[in-house]
C-alpha cells in the first residue's frame, strides 16, 4: 500500500501486471534468493510450497483494537467472578 500511495488495484490489474512483467518478477525473486543465501538467512537447499487455503473473516466488525480487547476481557472477568 505504501509503494502505490494507498491506491487499491483490483485483481485484473494485479493479474495483468504479473503477466506483463513475468521475466522481471522472476529475476527479482532470483536476486532475493541469492541475497538471502549470501546473508546466511537461508541455505538454499530446501523448497517450501504453501498451498493452504483458509476461510477468512476480516470484516471491519471482526477487527479488534486494544480498547475492544480490553472490554471483552473485562466482560469475561466479570462473568468468571459471577460463577
């Protein structure tokens, strides 16, 4: 989001970008791997693939901030004290 100044591209734009810049993306990833190997962050002898799919529920109503968490804990603590 920082890189594109808050602009939110749709999935078609992202797909088109990936299609049109396939070689550049591939080269960039290779350079990243080489840098990580050089910095001893990875050994480069293992391949990890994550094909996990999780159902997400990240609506604004389900997002908690510190205040919401504190209120939830207070309510639960009151319930426990009631038992």
